[in-house]
C-alpha cells in the first residue's frame, strides 16, 4: 500500500484543515474524493487541491471501492451514523470529535467498528503534540497530578456548538479533547468525575471545573472557562510527578523542572499535533494494524463527558 486513498465528508473549517494537511504535508495518503451537502463548496475545494472526485453524498463516497479510509468532518449529530456506514462498507475511519451526542449511540457505533474489523481514530490531537510527547517521556511511571486550564472564550448562544441537538454543548463537544489528553498523559482511565459550573442564564455550563480520579491513582483538574480574556493564551498545562514539574504553555513552550538543570524549549509555531495525529492514523493502518487510540479509551472519554453532565445535575461525584 503506497498511499492510503481517503475520502472526506464535510468541507467546513476542520474539514479544510485536514484536506490541506493531507494534500500538502502528508505524502503517505491522498484525498481522492470529497462530499458535502454544499456541493458547490465541495467542488471548489476539490478544484483547489486537485481532488479527482466529488460525490453527491456520503453513501456514494463509502461505496467507492478505491477509497480505503474516510475522514468524517460533518456535524456532530451525523458522526455515529457515518461511522456505522463506513464500517459496514469496510472503510477505516477517522472521525472528528466527539463521536456522538448519545452514549448508547456511541457504544453501538464502537461495537460495529469492532465487529467489522476496521480501524477507528477520533480527532484527539493534543496527545500527538511534540511538546506533549516530550513531556510524557520525561515524567516516568507512577501516579501523577495534572492541571489543564483552557481559556476557551465565549461563543454566541446561536452557535451550532451550543445547540444540544447538533453540537451537544461544549462539555460533550470540546472538553473531550482535554479529558483525552489527561487520560493519555497519566496512562489510565478515569474512575470518578466531579463537576461544578458557574451559573449562566442560558444553562450552557461552559465555565466549568471538572475533577478527575484515575484508576492508577492519578488526579487531574480540568478548568474550562468561557469568561476570560483573549489577551491570555488559550491552554496551560501543569503536571507533577515525584519531584518533577512539567509545564506546557499553549503548545508553543515546554518547561520541565526537577533536581537537575531545567529544560525549556519554545517553538515559534504552535503545534497541537494535528499532522502527527493523521500520520499516526495512517501508520496504524499501513504498518502496525493497531489504531493509536484504543476503543476503550475512546469510549471512556465519551463516558466521562456524560458523567460530568450528570455530576452537574446531581451535584455529586459520579463513579465510572
């Protein structure tokens, strides 16, 4: 398999990011077809990046025998349905987060993936960021303590992300990114969740603190705040482990402090791991046959976001 032939559904902002990345920076794969309900938009993207085929819909895309994997960048409420269709058509799947808006629907979709024997990857890119990979190597084994602060900023109430039927809200739609990162960093699945949120008139719960306990004894706190200023960087991470402290500042800077000489590296370009995530997905298909994120981790992250919502409703910690 010289190049992995891929089809993309959805040419919105994130779809364009993936198409551009595949076309200009990832020689191991090529986009051979694209589709979107806005068919003229899809044609324009195809022409821009030299994609040879524009399909009328997702059904036509997955029935194309030349396509080996699909990239799902459509609205969230279509994700699980497209995952199931693609799996039954024998296609490997890269799906943007989150998997879906219902935990049972997510469970059913993941079961179908396992049943059909295809590989699934969800777009949790932060774990592939170079600064994050370096930090994880330096931490060593054992339970760790983690802080992840996200200066998320406010978005309008009529934004699709805030629509519970389409985007699912920011806890399901966005905090999954950071819960996955903490899960990967400590090497263990969450076992208990407790969440508190500032009151807001719309009930969006997008200024929230989520406390996590992990099966290996690690603890983490995710502070996802929508009420800050854009003059401060978006993401800040602190990690503690037996005399070692690691800090990532907005995926531009890594600092590690211990008893020896401090390590510090700052990069001019922010790298949240998007390209390396796609490369890992392709490598998992072409070489190892193993997806870089396990089905258990994907489901655990989804289950944790829904548990955070339950914790908000019940004002109690939720065991997983």
